[in-house]
């Protein structure tokens, strides 16, 4: 399991809702969380 960096939910790593930033894959519970991350990934990866 992975943790959605936006809302903190546990997410299965076989989800299709992902983004890659600085060579690392991030997993999301919803498209809304993914879109929020994609707007400013640095905010969520510090």
C-alpha cells in the first residue's frame, strides 16, 4: 500500500491514478487528489 500525499488515504499501488515527480511514482485515491498534486508537486514532496 502507498499513501496519498494529498489526503493521507491508503492506496493500492495497482491504481491507475499516479503521477511521477523527480523519478518517484506517487499514488492517489482520486483524480481530484492527482490534479491537486500535479498543480504544485514540490509542495507535497518536501
